[in-house]
DNA sequence: TAGCATTCCTACCCGTGAGTAAAGAAACAG
DNA sequence: CTGTTTCTTTACTCACGGGTAGGAATGCTA
C-alpha cells in the first residue's frame, strides 16, 4: 500500500558503493525519503545475498551501520521491506510496457523490447525480491497486491503475443504457455545472475530473445552436417 | 550424505491420499524405510505448500499424525529433509539423461525427451524442493553437493545442445545461454504449477518444447503482410 | 538559548521453532 | 512371561529474531 511519493527508487542501477546516508557525512542528514530508499536498497542487497528468511533486520541495520530501531523508524515491518523491494522491481517492468505501448512496431518487436527490459529488471538489485517474493511470507493484503501485479505483467505478455499472432509477426502459438515459458526463462536469471555476472541483464535478455525468436529447429530446412553454421543476420529495418 | 539404500522414493507420482504408514493400520508397522520415505514425502508436500521456512517440523509431524520426535527418529535435521527432497527430485532428471543417452536419435529429439522428463520432475511433488532449495539454507557439505548436481544437469543440457548443433538438428546458438533459458522456463513451472494444475508436467513441457523448437518468428516468411502494423487501435495514421 | 521536532540508540520483551532427554508403549525373541 | 529392541511420546531447553519502550542526541526555529 502507501504509494510513496516519487522517490526515484526504481530504475536505478545497483550502486557498487553502498553510500549510506549515515556515517558518510559528519553531520546528521534530515532527508527522510533518501534514507528510506537507502534502507530498502540495503534490504534488497541483503535479501539477495542471504535470502529473505536468513536475513535479520539486524543484518540490514548493520549493512547501513545503524541499529535495528533506526530501520524501524523508516519502515514498519520486515514484510513491508520485502513488499517494497518487489514493487520497485516490478515497476521497472510495468514502465517497459507503458513505454512500448506507443511504438509503431510489430508486436514481436515490442515484445522483444519488453523482454529486454524485463531481463534488466531481473538482473537489477531488486530482481531477486521481485522474483522470489513468496506470497506466503506476506500478509494477505500485500500478497494480493503482489499477485495482482504479477498477473498484470503476465497478461501484458500474453496480449503482445496475441497481437503478434494477429499482425503476423509471431508464429501461431498458445499465448498462455508461451508467456509462461518466456517469463520463466527470464525470471530464472535471478537465480544464477548473482554467481555469474559476466553479462548484463540486457545482454542476457537479448541472447534469450534470439533463442526464442529463432527456435532450436534449424531455419533453412537442410540438415547439413557442420559447415552451414551461419548465425542470424536478419531483421534489417525494425530491430534495434 | 548417507546415500540410503534403494528406497523407491524418486519417480513416484504424488499420492493424493497421504496414506501415512502410521494411523492407517491398527498395528504398529516396523518398516523403517517405508516410514522414512513417508516422512520425506510429507516434508516435500509441506514445503511445497508453505515454503521451507514457513514449515515447522511440528507441521510435518502433524501432517503424518505423529509428533516431532518421531520425525527426528527418521531424520537428523530439517536441513537433511530439504536435501533429500532435492535429491529425490533431481534424481528423476538424471535418470532421464541416462535413459536418453542410449537412443539412436538426433540430439534435438534426445533433448526434447529430457526436457519432457524435466518438466515432469518439476511438476512432481519434489519439484518445489528441487527448484527452490537455496544453498544458503543448507550446511556447506550439502550445499556443495546440490550445486554439483545442478551443474551436472546444466552441463548435460549444454552437451545435448552442442551435439545438436554438430549433427545439424539444432540451429547454431550459444549453448550456455540457451541452456539457461530452457532450464529457467522449466524450473519456473514449480512457481505456478501449484495454482494451476490444468495440465500435467509432461503436457506443459511438451508445449514448451513446441515453443522452443519453432521459435516466435513465423516460419514461412510469407506471412509478413502488415509488418508495420499499428499497435493497438492506433487512431491516427502511422505516426512515423 | 530556550523550546520543539526529528532522528537514533540502549535495553528490553516474548513468541517461535529446532532440537533433546528420558521415559512409556508396542513388538519380538527366547 | 521376561528381557530386549524398536518405536513413539511427554515435557522440556535454548537461541534467535521480530518488534517495542523510553530516553538521549541532534538539528531546526525563534
């Protein structure tokens, strides 16, 4: 609940330096919104590192070089922390949908753009929370809210698939299953990205999109032994 | 650790009726292996329902109509419970690899067979544990073991992809990214299958395989009629 | 500099849940 | 029927962690 004012929490790249608003300058800051965001970011980092249940509020406080009651000064419960991390993550994806809705492109291109942003979101600092937030860990109201947001994203993908089938840019398929497959592949990034950051989220998503678009079955019918390995080089006009 | 004797734990379909070895017959059973399996199955069901951290051993005991020390009579820790559930799940997938290795089929066909079994495993009663077991929840030794098993499966998929590219049955692609995409899509089934069991795991996997094989881009290029199509009900003309 | 609001900490409460000790109930062997 | 083994329970211990009370420090305003 409690749609905060426009704190620029979403869409931020993970700051390598924690840069806590505490202990950085000698004087005590009075920017509430800033500190609140820092608390949520720190929570996201700790959740991402240890998991929600293996992270205590003392851990989060320690990461900020602060004590637990200080955290509670900015947040009312651990659940709220998880909830806000989730929302921050999913908001990036919703933004992608809004952004793409305007573009005069075939649905497949718009879908690809959304999927790329999706991948970036999952690889962001809030990715873990967005993907792994379990509704059983949250009170009913938050759980419902999360489910609703997840469903919105799912329906958005299905809609783009249907539009693509309509306008001929996407092969006929079952939108529901296809959406599950796409979202699943991207969501799963959150599981291994922590260990292997050799690519950015957008790069991963682009690689995935290539697979999804082309499919495993060879395009140009011939079942040639070796030699024919020619990567894709199609889509001139609209891509990019 | 402690590789139990060959208890037929894996490969079993979820028994709708719990069928606890306790409280079913009047006399007290003395089959240790049977009861141990029942404990692990019950744990898997409860973990699947509430999540690992939201499941107490009292819950598991209650599900078996037994008390907590009884559970500890068959198992040494909660961690072991999770570990064994994981192993039971992943064992189904390893079996699929072994089975398929013999078949005289192009690699793509063998891959598809593995993926179908993979989907069944994820949709099985151990699917949740296999997919969501977090290494942070387990002691180092078990964590290493799990990582090793996961890696084995990953490498198995990559190998099939490489073989497929070699024998021409699979379009050239990046095996690592493609394997991540495939496994991710299938793993993610565990997240929504609980809520939507309208299809079996094998059916879902088959649907996924169809998507993966064909890809989203239309096969016969002819269908590219209105490529620059308007997005959803664009009022004005093509806004450039 | 008094006075007020904001921010933060020390010191606590207490429910929960993993894990155990020790004794009781059933089966089995002789 | 007696002793022994196997299984199950009652009745605990104890650490951990979410959350809070109340007060101290700091900054803002006049």
